[in-house]
C-alpha cells in the first residue's frame, strides 16, 4: 500500500494540487428543499357532523417559509390568507381524513360580553371561517381477480410436428431467397471481369511510329481495330448490369405486397392557361419548376423606412387605450368570480354561526395543504383489552396523585386566631384494672376518588417512535371542588411509563391555570411527525397550543393569540 500511495502523492504535488484538499466529490443528486405551505385549524360543530346545526373554523397555524405563523393574523388584507374564500380544509382524526370543509366566507367578531342581544359570548372574538361540510368520497371499487379459464403454458420454440397447430404463426425463409442470392452472385462475377479487361487494353497499346503510306494505312487499320475492341469491351461491360437488373427484377416481381414508388405526373396545363410563367430548364436539361405570378393578396414582408417607423411610434403613443402600471390582481378589494351561488346569496340560515362554547361542542383538526400528500395514521392500536386496562390503571394513579398534591397546595393555612384563656384541665377518667386490652382495628383505606368523563387515547407520533398516551378526566363537584386533570405519558425503552405533561386546575381558578383540553394530533409541518394540539381554555378566553413530545419530554412549539 505504501508503494502505491507515494507515487500518487508525488503526482498530485507535481501538478500543483494541495495535499490537504479532499480527494472525493459529490456522487449523488441533492434535491431542492420542498416548499411547504400548510394551514391548520380547529373545526367546531354541534349536532351531527354530516349535517351540523352550527359550525365554524378557527385558524390556528400556517407553516410557510420554514416556520409557523399565526393563521389568524398572517397576510390579513383584511381577511387572513388561511380563510380565503374557496379554501378547502380536510377534517382529520389522527391523520385519517374524515371529510372536506369548503370555506364560503369569513367573519371578524368582536366580543360583546355575555348576555348580548345577538347571543354572543366572551369567546366570540377574532376571525372565524364558515363553509359547507362534505363527507369523503367513497373508495373506488376494485374488480376482484378471477382465475383464468385458459391457464398460461410454456411451449418450446420448436413445436412437435405431430402436435403442430396449423393456425399458429411461424417465421420461415422464403423458398426463392437462396436462388435470388445465387443469381445476384453470378451477375456480379462477370461484371468485375469485364471492368478489368478495358483498363488493361487502354493502358497496353504502344504509340504508333511514323512510316510511309503503307505504315500509315497500317496505323489507321490498327486504330480502327482498337476502336472496335473498345466498342466490344463496352458492350461486354453493359451485359452484366442488364443481367443484374433482370435478377433483381425477377426477385422483386415475385412479391405482390412490395410497395412501388410511382413518379407523380407533371401537370399538362400550359403557362398561358394557368397564368404562371413557363418552366425554366437548366443546362443539364432538368426542370426547376414554375415561377408563380404576382398575387395581389399574397402577404409580403417589407422593412420600414426610418420615417415610417417614427410615424408608427407616434400613432401608438397617441392611442387612447393605455395599460395599468400594476396588475388588477394586486387590489385587495377587487371582486372575484366563483362558481355556484354569489356572495350576496349567502345567508346565516345556510351557514348558521356557532356562538360561544356550548356543552355539546365537538372539535376536530382541519388541515389545508397546497399539495396532496399520502395519509399517515398516527393512532396506536391496542394489543388487547388487558394492555388498555393496565395503561389506564397507571394513568389513573398518576392523576389521583396530582389531584392530591394540588389540593394540599390549595388548602392554605388559615391565619392564626387570637390567644384565648387557658382552659381548665378536665378530670382524668378512671382506667379499668383489667389486664386484657383488645387492640383497636385499623381503619380501612378510603376508596379512590372517582374520576368522571375519562378519556384515554394512544398515538405513535412518528415512524418507529415510542407510544404516547393522553389521559383526561375531572372530579365531581362545582367551583373549587371541580378539578380538571390531564396527563401525557410516554413509554421509554425499558417499558416504563414516564409522565411528560401533568396539568391540574379547578373551575374557580381557570384564569390562573387554564384547562388543558386535547383536540387531536396533527402534522403541522408536513414532516410525518405529529404534535399534540391542545385548547387552553380559561374562564372567558382560550388559546391553542402545539406540544412536541420526545423521550418523555414536552416542548411547546407554538401558541396562538388569545381568543376572547
């Protein structure tokens, strides 16, 4: 190896290349980064989703130029870009399409407080989109494959003559092909011999010597003889070509399907009848065609003179029609044309507005992407009921522990009371003299506090990622006794369930700690990695946030503005 490297390094140093430079190059194609434009919203409705009583779309994020922006404020002119009329949103459940929402118009609401005349509440503030919902198209029916009535068979290229099919196509040599080749070879041999003879005769005769008349007569006679020999040689030379032509004609005339080229007959119309100039003939006798006469309607190309160019430019500048400096599409207030009913035909009866946060409110993730992407299901199916029960029991223990800690912190120590007069000691009770004392029975542990409206969901947030579980519930009561709990846990490599998010609050302190309500998981960046979309609900406002969970650790990647 040393003997090979030393000459190579010497060569590189001799041609002036630095020895420290890398000796390899890029061998693969680097694709340009994909430009992703993807909007995420929350679709809310009441009643049946196929025919909702009322519905609305709340814009959350828009991923553009490699970063997340607030969809309720991005390019608001005045309507945000995410709520443009005609935008299609796909309603998903853990990445699986459930329907399409076609936005028809957007509206900006201002909170007027509870008890308003129009029925709005403190939550009705900001931009909302309204449109029609359509279920996903049914999958295309695929025709089931049927067994062929004639199964395929492998046959040899040399079929058995006994089992040969008379109708089977076959390729074979024509019977007259060998005879035609022989004829061509025979016709070529005499031609080569005849071509050699004249050349030898023309180069062989010696120059004639001057002599008397007898010699002159002899020379003339020899000249005549040589001319006669030349004529015979030329005659002999043309015979093979005739023979070759006859052979080729005999070979091709036997094929009835051979195409024939026929010269197109020249027109017999004279120059005087057609109005064209007569044909011109060159020195070799070939015709170059007819020269057409001047047609008054025939277009011609002419170069303008400087005076004509100036006149045309002046006439164009004095025209009454002038173009705009900018495009009409740049006007944000320019009306647009759409298919279907016009904007003036849209009424609230067709698109009833959802107001407030009613108790029967349903939520789902809505995604709008400029490109159609393959479906990615983030749901983690349960292996069996035993696995689900085991995970549920562990998450319940985590939730009850967090509720106990929250109550202990909430129970503030009361202020010290004023000192009272010391009370007189009570007389001691007489003790029985019996030596037999029965041990007191230990009090049974209190039953676990019941948790209501429990909901457990499992997800796989990325390809090959760890299982992620989200548990939500609340206790019974009202005010400070009504406690909401949310636990997000992830399984580690050893199979241990580690908590990533633990949120506890009560109905009386939502402004201090909002209620963390899971909407769904969503791939906000089109990276095949899902994030948890939560609603942070307070007593009179709410926000939406994205959380990314990796290795049992959570990170808030985005938070919207407050929707009052």
